[in-house]
């Protein structure tokens, strides 16, 4: 599973004018970016890789969304709710669980232009 596949799946669920992977263009007032983060130790089943049925993609989502904190928080919550308790198919992989690492989107303040930003960290557990 790639960051682009995750981004493309989110694009089908969330209305956003600008999408990015690995680096956001924060000159845009509204954008969402998907980043890789450090995840858990890779799972290898007894019997080796051939017997391993799932893997994990660790991601962080940055919601960079305007100068109104309430609207920014609502957009971040929309992204969070898209994953919370849901199942999906991303790329060719069936998602078993979105393991959200925090109980809600975390506000990280504003950037140098006064645009509010929220972060959502998750492990996507998917069938190999």
C-alpha cells in the first residue's frame, strides 16, 4: 500500500481542493497531505512471510484548512470520521482496521500565514 493509494482513497470520501503526499503546498489555504510515519515492528507469522496475512501502513494526515479554527476542526473531524471504525479497500488491499493513534484530530496551531492545522495519526492494518 502506498501513500498515493491512501490519498486517492481519501479523495473519494473527502471534498478538498488540494491533495498531497509527503509534502504539502501550504501556500494553498485548504489542503490535505498524507505522510509516512514510524509504525510498529513488521509482523511476520510463524512459518514465514508466506503465512503472514496482514501488514501495517503507518500514516499521518495533515489537514491545513483556513483561518477559522472551527471550520478547520470540523474538516479534520470529517477526515477522522472517514476512518474511525470503518472498513475499506485501498488500492488492491482490504483494510482490516484503521487503528487511530489519538482519540481525535490534534490541533497543532497555525502556520506562519495564520492557517489552522490538525494532525491525525493512524496505522492502517490491511490484508497482504
